C-alpha cells in the first residue's frame, strides 16, 4: 500500500459525513416547507360580510361591485330598505316611469334624495318643502350596472347619511345609520365627565351632523353645543336650541327666545347675531335667510348682510285654490335670470329682486301665484280681480305704465 492510498482512505469517512449532513439539512428544510405550506393552506380567507346597524345582511348578487379602478360601490336600490328608505325610479314629483333606471330617488318621512347616472351631483329636499333642492357633490359619479344604480361606499356618508367602515381583519363592511350612531355615542357620553355632557340630540336635522363628524350635545344645564366625534368642543354649550342646516353647513341657534346663525368652524363669530325673533332659510343657492324682528320680516344673505329691511308682514303667497300654487321664491325669472321674492304688506303683495334688494313696483297686488300648464310652471298676478302674466306685469312696472289693464 502506498502513502497515497493511505491518505485517500483517511479522507473517505470525512466526505461521507459532509454528504450525510447536507442530506439531513435538506430533509429538515423540506419538512419545514411542507409544514408552512400546510399552515398557509389551512388559513382560508374569510368570506366578505356586510352589516347594517350590527345586523348581518345577505350579500346578494349585484349588491356590491368593484370597478376597474378598485372603487367599491353598493346598489342604492338593494340597500334602501335596510337603511330606512323607499326606492322609486324617475324624478321626485315627476309622475313618469324610467325604464332605463337613469334617475331614481330615495324617500322616507323626513327626506328625499335624488340620483342620476354619470354625475357626482345629488339633490336632497324634504317632503312638502317649498325650498329648492339642496345640491351636494360626491367624490365619484353615480353609475348604472345591469340596470341598477350604484353609489360608491366612499360617498354613502353624504349621499345616504350613513357611516361606512371596512374591517380588514374580518373582511367585513360595516354600515351604521344616524340613529345607531347616536345610540352608540350616547352610551359613551357618560365617560366625558370633563365636559359634563348628558345627552345627544335625536332631532333629524341634527343627526345629519354625524355625517360630518359633529354631534349636537347638551350639558347638565340643558344648554346645547357641538363637539366632534372625539368630544372636542366646536361650539360651546350655551344655547337653548341648535339646528344643523346641512345644505349650508351652519347651525340656527337660539337663547332666551332670540335666534341667530352659528358657523360650524370653531372660534368664529356668529354669522347672524342672536337678535331675531325667528330665522328660516328660504333659498339654498344662493343662501337667503328670512329674519323676523319686532313682528316684521326681512332678508339676510349667506354672509349675514341685510338685503331686505324688516318691514313686511309676511313673505310668500299661500293659495286658497286647487288650481293655483303657492309662491315664495321665483328663480331665474326673465331674460336677466333674476331671483324674485314675494312679500306682503297690509294684505297686498309685491316683489323684491334679491340680487339688489330693490322692490319691483309696490305692494299693490291681490295675488301672486303659479300654474302648471303643459308641464311648465308659469307665474301670474291678480290686480283688481284681473289676471295678468307676471312678465306683462313686470314689463308694465319697468315702463312706468300706470294702467296695465
């Protein structure tokens, strides 16, 4: 045996050990990989669920969809009953069916919400209201898929007045109505001892403030104020009443039977000081407030500037006839698209141009009313039992004709 043979024989056991170690290491890695794959395979993704006010809702085909940009939508029609609305096709107070489902509205005893496809504008009003629709802007357009209208989940807070939350760990969509949110905040309010808050307003208009992360709350002295969702003060508790006006984003406030208008922005002076016996919004766009002082009515604009002095007995005409319609505001009238207000003094009616606050003639008319003719609203006046179109009356005033008969 040579010396070389002896060296080879000495190295053989060492090489076998290295190979055996590598095989054992690879087997361990393979076992670990199998275990990890089994663990991952056993962890199934949870199915998507949906709840409204803590009650689970079956996710039917078409209820939820996602577009090519990853934006999630919910069917307005399919969710309507669960959030307290009736769903109707077409336009509110337009008595015709819309087979294409391009327009629809939700309705309950407090509110009507109008939708139209391919636009991010929606419109709200109240049943029996004489005010124009309030316009709101969404983040995404209303869309139509398979003859169903959809609103994005990101827009349901303003569009439907409900809170949306996605719980990723549970793969769950949570929707809560204003009533449910009020109930939950009220259960937590006792912990806010520093503010001595005791109650949350359940008035319908005040519950709308929840969509904007605001709560109308009272303290132990039954004075009302506004806090955010973390109970930080926005408006101090110093008012006998507060009413949120969603279309304008302000609060009509009262104290000691005097009314004013308060901004929702913290630390700002009132838009209208609490000096008035009554305040109502009579137009949404532009905003006009009807204010009452010493028993007489006037008008202020959205900035709190007086447009019409407090000198009128009432505003608007209320018809006693089934063929004549009430009139308060006449929008975009005539070639100059003027906004006209009906006023009354000593049982006689007149008109005010709200763009400059000037009277259109004197308060000499017996009536100012509207009629619907061939689907179009037309305006008339009555003077000494004679009927004239509003156009002819204004033309006569502008040409200083005394006898328009």
